[in-house]
C-alpha cells in the first residue's frame, strides 16, 4: 500500500511540475509578444504654407477623437509621438483616455535598439508622419514593404505583432 501511495504521489508531483512548466512557458511567450500600432497624424491646418509646425484643423481634432475611440478597448502600455503639434494633438485624446504620458521619439532615429528594448513585450501606439510612419514599420519588419503615405491620407493604421514564432503586419483604414 505504501508503494502504491508513493507511486501515486510521484506521478502527481510530476504532472504538477510539467503543468507549471507549460504554464510558465505560455506566460513567457505571451509576455514576449510586442504589438505596435502606427498611425500618421490627423489632418493638419494648411492655411499657412510657411508654418512648419501646424496644429490640427477641425477634421483632424475629430479624427484624433476617433483614434481614441478605436483604442478604447485596446490595452496600451505606451504612446510615442514626434514632438510636433499635429502628432502630439493626434495622440493626446488617446493618452488622456488611457492615462498615459506621450513619450517623444526622434523621427530621424526610428527603430533604435533602445526603443526595441523599451517596448519589448508591450503594446505601443506610435504617431508619426506620412514618411516616417511607413519607414518605422519597414524598420520593424526588417524590409521595405510600405511606401510613404499619400499626403491627403490620415486614415491608415499599421499594426505589427512580433512574437518569437513570427512577425505579422496589416494595414487598416479607419475613416
């Protein structure tokens, strides 16, 4: 009887250990999944062609609110934006809703090692420009897949998900 009990105990302990290892591996893989949402700033005020740092126009302010609504059920860990009025104003409604600060990034230094480390395993929104947004996505992907966004298009959302198994990307248009 003692032998049967010992065998049963050993099997139970073995199964528990295997289950914990499997559970820890799953948690570890999930923690290593990184998701980036890349958007271009919303519509800017074009009334002064000499203004290099315009604000959003009325349509742009509405689109920024639409972005906040789009992200309302998506857990974001961080929001990055270039330090221009139009990108900051596009990010602000989402940042307010998520109670997150907007972190600056340099559009001349996109997918740096520091950025990759800081965002690994997180879900991140990145707000950029018609040329930097697809360039940033391409750097994350490791190849040139996307061209500059048309100057009149403020509706594209690029989503890139990186896991240990693979990298997935897609583009969605939000009007």
